C-alpha cells in the first residue's frame, strides 16, 4: 500500500458525503421559514413533553327511587297476630305457604349506573347503604352511607356486617338474617332457581356482578346453587342485593347463608386457606431476609448461617429458636437491629452501683439512731411481757375449763 493512498481515500469520502448532504441543505434553504403560531407551538410543546392524561372524576351517586314513594321498614299485609322482628314476618296466625307468600323485590341495584360518591366517602370507616344494595335508596349523593361495592380494603369488626348491623352468636333456624360472628361465612345458598340447560351460566352472570366469585356449584336437578365469594363483605352485599330477585325468568329467589360443607375436601380447602392467610401474616411480620432464608429463595443464606452460627466450634450449628431470636441478646446480627440502645442501657445498669438511700434527719433533742434504738427496746420488752402472760394462762393443765355432760362430778 502506497503512503499517499490513505489521504486520497479520505478526501474522496469527504467529497461524497458533502455531495449527498448538499441537496438536503439546498432543500432546507429553499423551504420557506414557518413562523410559530399558537397551534404549532402547542403541537411542538406536546411533542417535547408528554401531557399527563386528565384524571377521571367520580360521578355523584344518583337517587334510585323517588323520596315521595320511599317507605322504609314497611310491614307487609297482616297474616298473623304478632310481627316477628327476628324473622321479619307475621306469626301466630294460619300457616302460610312459603312459596306463595313470597313477594318480588321492589327494586334492584344497578352498580354501573347507581354507584358514585356520597357524604360517607369523606368519613373513614363508613358502612355501606343497605337500601342502595336493595335498589331503594332515595338520597343519592346526600346519603350518609357508601354507594359502591365492597373491596378487600374495607375491613370491619367480626361482630358486625358491612351494613353496620350487629351479628349474633348463632344463625337463625332458616339461615337468614345478618348471620353469626362465630364463623366467617362467604358462601350463599340460592334456592328456587328455574331449571334450564344454561343454569350455570345464568347464575354466574347474575352473582358475579356483586364481587369476585371464588367458586360456584349448581345442582341442576334441584334448582339450587352455592356461590362462594373471595371476600365476606361481598357475600353480605350479594345476599341483600339478590334477595327475592329474579334471574332470567319470573322466579323469586330464596337467598340464605350456607351451612358448613360436610365434604372432607371442602373442609381441607378451607383449612388450607386459613393456613395461607396465617403464613402471609407471618411473612409481613418477619424481616425479608428471614423469609427468603426460610423459603429457600436465598441460596447463600444457608451457607452464611452455617458459618456464623457455629461460633468457631467445629460441627456446631445454632438451632432455629436461637438463630431466629430477636432482641438485644440475639446471636444473629439481623435480630439485634433496633435493640442496640436497650443493650447499652442494660450494661450501664450493671456497671453502676445501686443508689443509696439518704439518712432521714429528724428534728429534736434525740437523734434518729437513738429513737430507733428506743423503739426496738420497747418492742422487745412488750414481747417478753406477753410471753409471760401466756405461760400463766397455759399453766393450769389440760383440764382447765373442762365441762362434763354428766350430772355427777
């Protein structure tokens, strides 16, 4: 290769690039300059910085019925002598037919149209509106209860339901009402379903509207279904929303709480769910390092524990109750985090001598020590006198103050 060839090639490459760039430069020079207008300025600015989408504002809850036609707590036509507030029906009269006496619900909640914000959204811990679930709330956004579906973030005490009603220690005989606080029930019993070929699809479509469904079991021959929700509050809401409602036909549903499933597989499933909830609570309470080591997600944790828990002793490894202990005296450095100040305070307390009580100074002629000695002497003399009196009393022998029932002495 000749010495002068490299510079010649570079010059030719520069000429080619200039030749290719020349038409582009000429085209830019020939194009007229565009003055920035308000529209083009906004367009250019939107290209440079992405505009955040506008936050959708929640709509207010709408009234479901007219206030003039709203009659809360209306008692149905009298068919007995006493109104039973526990079962919400008349008792004491002629026996009524349980199928004919059922009346269709007056309203039905439409979550897509009726839900919205109310005054209760500003108050933490508010309960849900019972009349909203039944589709009969006339207040709308002025209601003091929530007008939406329950979520997993809505937590309530176990002795009340999501509507603020008190639970009881046992279920009613007909498994209706509010329910019991002795068991977390998430399963509903739905009876009087019109039997059809697509009964499973119909039940799933109507009851999935009120929350996330975990499991649905349908008995086609009996017209009965069991719907289990993932959240207990959604089951409570669905029970009130679907009471005396209809599906795709003119039937009147009988919605009640389901009893305990005697199937061993169902009991094992519930037990496993409770264990998973307990394990999740333990995971949140323990440090992340502990959880990763216990679950085997950290392969180096086992080696590190074998080296650190041996304390220089060959073949020794600290047991789990010692290694996972937390506190100032924990052998694991992670377990001592947050307890250093307590350890320093304990060591300082051991090194310091206990404080001595100052001697009490009392005014008067005699000092405090002299008064204490005189008091001690007085107690000793008083004790000796009492002992002597006791000896005189007991010296009469065992027959003193002895009385006989016999008349002869």
